[in-house]
């Protein structure tokens, strides 16, 4: 840390693990700034205890891993719609379920979930025309708070042109 302070003049948001009271390990977020006070060089630093945040992040990560394992075991395709951004996030199982190569319909992403390429037109072009109005209506009613859960049955186009029934 001292070498970085000498080189850059500061170290910001550096995470460290420290031994706290009673030998408990605490996660800390540190910032250090080099300064000069009346000709004397020094380092000013402050620490923020982020132990609970790190625990919460770990619990979320573990929960996501369980969800992914369950979805993979059940061969489920999962999606999440973000109405404010007009984006549809899907997992790779969603693409596979429709016989699509993930790279063809999913944007490249290091995340396990990815934005669907052209997500705004998915509803129009990939849902069977006879089912589109009903599926969109179900989604709108749910987003407006008229239903407690979103549920729709519709046909979606597979990569080979066949239609596959989906239950959301």
C-alpha cells in the first residue's frame, strides 16, 4: 500500500481483511492519502467496516448459484424484463430452449445472464402472431399491478422455424 501511495499519492477503496475484537475477521474498505503538514510528510487514512455488506454479497452469490443449479437441473430458461430500460435479460438456458446458439441472440457478457439482442422486438417477431396480443396483455396487466403474478402461455419461434409452447 505504501508503494502505491508513494507512486500515486493515494489509495482509494482498497479492501482488506483485518482481525477485530475477539479475533473476529472484519472486511474493511480503506482509503489512504499522502499529505504534507508543515513540511512533514504523512499519510491520512480511514477505514469503513464492510463486513456485513460482504456477507450479504456472499449470500446473494450463493442464492444465485442455487437458482442457476436448479434451473439447469430442471432445464429451465429464465428471463427478467426491465420495463424502464425496455430490456429483456435471459440466461443461456433460454436460448438453448429455443434451439438458439447463445451468441446469436445474446449479447456477449461475462455474466451468467445477458441482454437479449433486439429485446424490444422479441415479442413482435419471436412470439406466434396468434398469441402475441394475449401474451403482451398478460404482461401489461401484471406490470400495472392488476395481477399478483405474471403467467402466460404462448408459442415462441425456435431456431429451426418450429413453434414451441412456453409457459411463463
